[in-house]
C-alpha cells in the first residue's frame, strides 16, 4: 500500500534530479570539467586562426599606419611680397571662375556678379575665406587673407564693381616712424 499522506507527497515534490552520492559526484565533476575544456577550446580557436605572416613589408606598412601624421607644420616666409589680385586669381580662382563651374560666377560677367556686389566686400571676402556652396574655403591656404581679398576685388571690379583694393597694414616700426 502506498502512503499518500500530505507529508510524503510534499517531500517528493521537492526532490531534485540527484538521488544518490554517485550522481552528486558526477554533477560536480562535470560542472567544473566541461567549462575548463570549453575555455581551452576557445583559446585554441582564437590563437590558431589563419593570420597573415609578419613579413618585413607587412610590418613596415603596419608601423607606417600606426605612426601616420595627424597634422603638419608649414614654415612660410612672412616677409615675402604680397601677391596682387590678378596673380591670386590666376593661381587659385581661374579654374572655376573662368569657366563658371558648379555655379561660380564667370569672370567679367556683370549680370552674375551684380547681386554679389550688392552684398559688399566684407560678405564676399567672408564667403571666399570660409567657403560657400561648392567653393571650398580659401582662408588658411597658400595665400594670406589679404591676398584672397585682393583677388575678390579683382574679380568684382572686372565685372563692373568699384571696390578699393585692400592694403597691407603698416608694420609697427613703420607706423611709429611715420607718426613722428
């Protein structure tokens, strides 16, 4: 006869899958051994993958990629004579403004330059130095801001504008001797 008392039913409901000490020993052993073999297998998988050989050419490329320049320093002659607007135009601006590429107003085209002339010299210089639409910024490049300003005046005046060419500021020593 079976004992169906509530205490017996209650004890059987809480029993686990391990019924004897041998099963307990096997469970503990496998819970430690299986993860260790899994870790060893992962280490083997990671370290034994196909990797390119560390040849001299590859290592030179790798070193060059790691130490590539992120900036540069240019030393320029601060005392060089400033270029005229025409010289800057021929060197920098003619590529787009002669042909009217990507919306650039053509050199000498009064109709295309008229609305721009109305904005004034400062607005045009700002657009030239910082860039506008497809035109890249010209400031900080090969030419000083004053030279870029001279090129702006050169293009505007060729299209009928009446801007005065910007002049270089007098050096402090020259300004002091002129004041005496």
